[in-house]
């Protein structure tokens, strides 16, 4: 499953990644998708999720909320993937969509991603 959504917020890259995880886990719950593999290129976010760090800062609160979502789903793994190794995600981040909607794809990716996904699968 993949999704693209524009939000009108000014976040640090780490907070933006954590917000994307929240949205992704929510979508997985709605679609009944388990197990879930979350792959990020933000190493700090992955470390915080794996260590189950918590604090009163916004990042700590988001990490706790994500961990609660993950526990409710039952089977969630956190993986670190280097940015240069995930061209499909990079391409999706640059998809234009209007500010009021989002796009999501379950099972069948949009045509423009098929080649990228095939090449990435072969590379792994």
C-alpha cells in the first residue's frame, strides 16, 4: 500500500516522517492489512520507534502514539532504507495532488511507479 497526501504544516523532517507513519498505520488498519512493514529513510525516527523512547516533546508524543497504533495492529516492523535505495518513495513525494485530497493505492500502484517498483524489487 502507498499513499500521497499534502498537509499544510511546517514540520522538521523527523516530525514529517512520523506523521507519515501515523497516516500509513491508520490506512493499514482501515484496509485490514497485517503484517505491516514501515520503511523510512529517517534513521533517527526509526531509532526512536525501535527504542520506544518517550518524552513530553512533540516528537516523543508522536512516537508514543505510533507505538500505540502499532500495538493495536499487532505486527509492525520498522526498517531503515537509504533514500537513494527507494526511488519509488522519492517519486511519490513529488506527485502533485491538490491540497484538500489524498491518493492511496492498495495492491495496484499507479502506472508511473510500476517500473520503479519492479527495478527496486530486482535490486533487493
